[in-house]
């Protein structure tokens, strides 16, 4: 074993899984250095949960190998389990008993001495803002409280590696920010976090490295900055109902992308006040009025269209590869690890732009 | 600590969890007791005269029928409470807590063993309740202390066997409602046994099944023990063989199902 392998909290190569003839994971490689946050980003059905389930010993892979905390996933499953904590997408709390009893259950299953268990539990309940409701049945908790209890239960055994499967899906914004704070604290304490999410923003906020999973394949890996560079810039969209006005605007404005059927124009823009004013001035001077003006910023949809469009040149010639190679500990190294995307970007920019975000300006 | 002590502690922890459920939600168990108790009252106070005339050759004496009926009702109670286990195992599976247990470095068997032992303890408690009601309606057992111990042991053994089967049912059920449905045949079996009427009174083509299915030998043995009428070695041996067989079968089945990959 090389020294690099030992520094990796998670080292997986060629993971495959299919259910019947449906391939869920089509050979993915994941390398997560200890003490970092790794985010697996992807839409519903991309295979994120399957990846977590495999890496957390819940299900077995059809192919590939993985070492978690230095232990082989299959041969040393129990040692892997002792090193990890898992908070799945669906709350894994016992609703029939109280929050505190749930925590005690975990302490007992981790064989903590009575006094130490009590201390750890009191501390965690306090930290996760659950002390007040600790004596109430967990089934009466709100979604955010359940999720916090879920994570608190995971932490009772002080796992070195934590898997969080969509920890903020379904949470309100306040709970989401609380969850982010919790994750940041975990990492500052040296824990390795493997996080799945559908939200680019979440990965952006938390992750050192992000891998984009689509259709069972990793289509890109890199830091948030590197991924964003793949995405065509934001734009302003103008929608018309009057074809004549649409034509006038199309001739008056330069650099637009036309959609004659929908009568919409797209103008590349960063959405800044200055650019918006310029566009409005152009429209005024041309004497046309758009029915709707909306500002679109790049979002996950754009990343996906950029990375997974059908006109991507032969994928096999530019496969996404793990980049956590020896020596490169920094996640924002100058060697952009992103494969396959640049060529796709230009070909797909129109399409991706059309699918962009939804911040409508009134 | 050795692996064995770890496993033992995990078993205790899981047992505590299941007993906590039972203590926190006694209504779940009490609901299951409703059927046996209602049937007991119905057959004693409503059908009692007809039934006793049936087993007594025309002479109606309700207290005779109470004596005949109560052992059957006790084993029906065992069947009903085991159905509760199937439902609670299925509930665990839908709650996501089972997946948490699977990703922890604990003794996997403890998850099931906790359910089984917890359920047997619950069943024995329930039996004390039903027996008390039986006594209240006129059941007068005349068992010796040894016979009482043997009777308790028999009921615990039946409970163990049915609970392991119930755990398997819970594990294959898509949801708690499903567990309740799939478990129904288990609860129906006592009705097709000698619990309510003697096997001799049944039509010939059915008698063979009624006589040898698991409940009849157990019921006959329990009757013998509680009423001091002798147990007959054949019934006792058959009952114990059924229990051990079903325990082994249920245990292997549950273990295999539990070690399978979870449903998605």
C-alpha cells in the first residue's frame, strides 16, 4: 500500500451496480483525502444514494473495489462500519421513543461506558439544539429536528468518516443553513464528510471537491470554481408576445440568441445592475417593450446540460478521472481536472442557456 | 471485550429497545389481546350452552366448555401477539432505523434477537392477563406446580417458534399493513385446530389436517397440563417437535432475509 492510499479516507475504483438490466453505477472512481468534504452532485436517479449505500456497506457493488479508512469494503466490512457514520436520505430515527432514548440506544450500541455515554449525549443534544425536546417522542419532531437528531445519533460513536445523503433535501432555508453550519463544524474537527446533494450551491458552500454524477457515470470532478467555469455565463431573457416588437428588438440588440417560436431573445449577461440598465436603455431607444424580462444565473441545470448533452464528443476519449492523485492535496490546483466538458460547452451553450435559472426581475 | 460479550450486550440493548416500545405503547399489545378475549367471552356466554352440549353428548354445562376452551384461547393469544412482532419488524424496516443498524459495527443478529426475546416476554405477560380473565369467567385449572412450569415452558416455546416465523413475515412484507395481511394465516390456524371443538367432531376429510397441524398438539398438551387430565406423550412430542422445527425454520428464514440486501 502506498502512503497516498493511507491518507485517503475513501478510495474507490470502478464501482458498478445494476438492478436487472438497469445500470445504476457504471464504473465510478472516488478518492477522498482524509479531513476534506467531498460532494457527489447529481439529479434524482443519478445513482448518488446507490453510491452511498455501497460505500457504507449497506449494499454490495457488482464490480470494483473500495477501501474506507484503509479497510476493504467487503473483506473488512465490520471495521469499515466501525469507522463510519451514515445519515441516509430517510430519517433513521426510532419514532416510538424519545430523542434522548434514541441517543442512548446509539451509546449502548457503541458500547460507551454509562457515564461517558451520558456526557456525550448531553453534549450533542445541546449542540444540536435538541435538549428541550429530548424527552419527547421523536415522531413528534419537525423535519429539521428529525434530521438534526439523525445526525446527532450518527455522531455518538465519533465516526472518522461521515456519509450524508442529501442532508438538506426537504428542509426549510433556516434548517438548511443550520445543517451547513453543522457540517462545517464537523470538518473543522477533522472528520471526513461525503455528501450528496442536488444543489450546486450546497456543494459550492461546503465541498472541497465536487464530482458530478449523471446516469451512473462521473461526468466531471473538480472544485466548485472549476465546475462553474464549465457553465456558460448567465444571461438575460426577453419574452415578447408581439412578433413585430420581437423582430425590432432582435435587430436592435446585438449578440442575442433568437428563439423564433417562443419569441424570446437571450442576451449574455452577468446580471449586474449596469448591464441590465444598458439592456433597458437599448430597448427604450429602439422603442420596444418586452412582456417579460428575466435574469438567469448558471445553476445545476446548466452544469448538466454542459456536461451531459448528447453532442458531447465520444465520452470514452475523455473520461472523467479521479484526480486525488499523490501529492495534490489542494482542491483548487492549477491543473484543471475537468475532462470532457470544454468541447461540450460551446456546442451546448444555447441549449443550456435555455434551461437556466429562474430569477425573474419584475 | 470479546466479540461474544459485544454480541450479548447488543442483544440486551435491542431487547431493551423493544421492551421500551411495548411499555410506551401498551395499546399495541392490548389491541392484539382483544380478539382472544372477545372470542373467549363470546364462546362462553353466547355459544357456551350449545358448545358444551356438543362436547358433553347433549348435556349442557358451561363450565365444562370453559375448561375446554381456555387452553385454546391461550394459544390463540400467542398467535395474535406474534402477529404484532411481524408488524413491528416491518415498521422498523420502513422507518430507516434498520438501515442505520446495518451500517453500524454491531452484532447483526441482535436486531432480530431483540425482537424475538422482547416478543416472547410480551406474550408471556399477555398470557397472564388472558388467563386471569379465563379464571374470572370460571376456568379452574388444577395443575401442580411442575405442571404449571411445564405449561409456561410450552407456551414460551410456542411463542418462540411463532415469533421467529413472524419475524420472517415482517422481513418479507412491503409495509406494516402487508405484514398484518401476510400474517393472517398464522392467526387463522388456531381456528382450524382443536381450540374450539374436538377434532373428532370435524368431518373426516378435515380431521387429519386439524389433528396434526402445529396448534392442536400444543393445545391438547396444554389442556392436559392445566386440567391434570394427562398429556399423552404423542401430542407432547408432536408439539415440541413442531415448535423446534418452526423455530429453526423461522430463524434460518429470518436470518437469510435479513442478510439480503435491503429493498431499495
